[in-house]
C-alpha cells in the first residue's frame, strides 16, 4: 500500500503523514506527556491536526505560539513549573517527569529552538523537540526550506531520532511510536540519569492535510486503541518505566567530613542541602534559586560574609550541592586549599569550575543526615556574621525603613517584592542584576518557590519562561506567580507577551526593574574602566550599558497587557498588593547612575560592621 492509507466504510483515505502523526501523538499521550507547545507551519500540519484532536479529547493541553523561540522557552517554563511538584522530603525518590513537547515546522524554525534547548541541557530540564522535516531525498538538493535538521541540535540533545517520511507501508505507525518512546525516555534521563532535551525529527510528504471529506477527527478509541486508518491499528508503545532518583543514598559508605565545614547550595540543590546543614550543624550558604533557603543554619548575605567577615581562612571542607554561579566570593572559596566535596545526583558533568573537587558523590549518604557531632560555636559564628552583614546591608541600601514617598532604587524594589511573597507563591527571577539583588536583599526564613534559568544564565526567553511557569501552576490554588526581570531582559523577550485571543493568559505579574540599560556591567571591571576617562565612559555607555528609550507602557498596550508604572516605594507597594489576575506588567523605574557607588557603599558598610563587631 502506498500513497495514502486505504479507506473503509465510506470514510475518505487518511494520508500516511496524518496516520503517522496520530500514532506519534498517541504515543506521547500514553507516555505521560501532558503539554504540547505548537508553533504553526505547513510541514508540521499533520502534527498540528493530531495534537489539536488530542487536546479536544482532553488527552493533553495544547499551547500555541507563533514564535518558535518563545514556544520553546514557554515549554521550558511549563516543565520548570511542573517540577515544583517534586517531593519536599529529600529522602523520598523522585520520579523523572515526562517532558513538555514542542512542535515546529522545518527550516529556521528548528534553529530557533536552540537557546531553550541549551538551557534545558545545562539545567537538566526534560524537553521533547518534535520537528517536522522535508522528505530525506530532498536534503542537499536546494529544495525550499530544507536543511539537515539532524545537525542543528547535535551536541545539545540527549538523543536525536530521525524518522523517514511515511508512505503507507505496514509497520510505520509502530516505528514512529517506538521512536517517540525512545525520545521521551531520553528527555527524562531514563538511561543516562540526565534529564534534558531530546530531538524527534519526523519527515512528511504531501499530502499534509486530511481530505475535505474525511469527516470529523477520529474518536478517542480510534486514536488510542483502534484503527488509525483502514488496515492501520494504533501500535503498542513500549512500557518504558520512568527512572527514579533520590538525593539521599543509604548504600553510600562514605565518612562525613570532620572539622570546619560549610554547605554551598546552588541552583538545583533542593531541600537536601538544607537538611544536611541542619543535621550536621554546618553553615548553609544558599543561593536564592537553590531551593534550600531557610532554617537555623542559613547564613544571610553569605557573599558579603565571605568577602568581609574573615571566616574563610578557617574553612576546612566545603560540600557543594547544585551549581553555585552567582558570586565571585563563593568561587574564590572553592578555589582555596580546602577539601571540596561535590554532590551531583543527576549525572552528567559535575559542577567544579575551580577544578578543585576531591570527592564527587551521586547523592548525599544517608548517614550524613543523621545527627552527628556538632561544633555549635562554628555554626554560631557564621549565623551571627550573616545577621551582622544583613543589618549593615539594610542600613547602607536604605532597606530597613522604606517610607512610601521615597524614590525607589532597584534593591529596594526587589526587597519589596521579596517581602510581598509567601511560602506558597512562586517567583521567576531573571539573570544579571535581579537575581543578585534578590540574593542581597531577601531575608526569608521560609521562602517562596524560586525559579530561574541558571543552566546557562542567559537573559533570553524569560518572559516566555515565566508565562510557562504560571501556566503550569494555574491549577494550584493559593499560589501567586510573579517574575522580576531587568529591562534589557524584558525587551529581549517582549514577544513572550504575545498571546493570541484563543490562548489563555495565566495569572502572572511581571515586575520590570527599568534602569534603561545593562547596569550589571557597572559592577564589573568595565565599570571601573569607565571612570578612567570621558572617552572610556562614552565607550562603556554605548557598548555595555546600551541605553534605550522604549516606552514600556505603549509596548504593553500593543500586546494588550495591563501596565503600571511606579517610581516610589508606595507605588510599588500598592501595585504588589493588588490582586494578580491575568498577565500584567509592573514597571519600576529606577536610576542607573550610581549603581557602582551604591555597591561599593554596601561593601564598606559591611567591612565597618565586622571591624566594630
């Protein structure tokens, strides 16, 4: 049989492309995929029809975006939002979640998936990238919208499966179902232990649409258990059991460090880092994105403590959980003559930028979580130092008293946001200054869930990521989802605000700290060079600060997104207190001038506080 699948019972023939796409989508449903993000296109039409039919039957949730880059980051956000359902007890096994799927057409559409795929790769986020392709015989012929799509995600995808165009032969639906199972398993990290992106490249020949007389889409039974077309039965999908992982391993027979130890918790560390620090009485240096913030062992503003308290010379051991990427003081600590123990439970490269690790573990030994000999004085020194540094920071940055009529600064805006969040809420935090300001100003004891793209720490795709997180949490009552981004980050992904009238807008407040440029560079060596001469200052302003004069209010109006502009503490407070309904933008306008001086003043205040302590 070739050309199209045969007709039966008066029903028009189902093209092989559509029969194959239906088998693929049926496999996704059976394998537990709950969300599919679709970017429209012609070559991917068979998949679009199949996904739309599955969505209409309630088998999965379909999200449509016109921009493939935004679609991929939306999927990344949905996956990150779903991951917040992981068990809070680090001793409880975690089941690898099914990936979120992205469907695109051929050509440059595939290349637009790469930024999100890279973030998913380095961040361990399960994504399934389903790309439609031209028939294999057209590769290298100069045919329209045809390239070697297999190579686009090479080195990033955990697995690339290349499925030839179906022509109606027996067994094709089985083949695509099994290929889909392999790709889903790779995205979950089933064989490798490393969740991440997987690439399923599926070719289709014309016809790409069902005949006009085909009638209504096939029913539920036809897709999952019955005939896909005459003579074509929905194939069995391998029962690939999802891998389970645990951050704690009772079989690891490794002695815990003895001596003066600290725990560094970076992105992805999770509750096990906090549990370890509390069980052993070790100071906890936790980034706000670590999932480990809180508890009696937490050292507030630990970067300032490391830089100015004079405690690092006494550290003998450092246990690193997750990827710590936010501060140079932490990296300097890890490069010292100390024993560095890295816990890397999800496989793949372990975090060790200083190349100083002496021991790498796949999990925390269960015995380490049992109460052991504690050096109470050691922990107390660090916790007291954190309190001293936090008080100095609050005074220097005018965070302790915030009158409503005061002109707001960037750190103050982030402090107001942090204080407005409850442990039930979710905060998506952008790269560059916002995440570092959050690290400096939050005083959480029981934090909200904090989500960030720290895999590669780029500024791209954050509006879409936040939207995806909000969509994933939309069914969870009592959770407010907010995002805090810089203005350059916001403008970089302003297309993420685009939601078609047929697509739901989640409840999401995007807080944009707008200082009209890239102020993070002022705190780096480039900002120091800018102070040397007027010429260097001019170069710095143009090629690093990149100032803009975009009217964010008009921009939001074009996307039909409500917008509020705030310049004072009271205006920010009022906007944060308003109910979050639908997607909205709170623009907090701050002054970029003096950012470097303000950071220096904080450092001086902390040093002085320790000198007087």
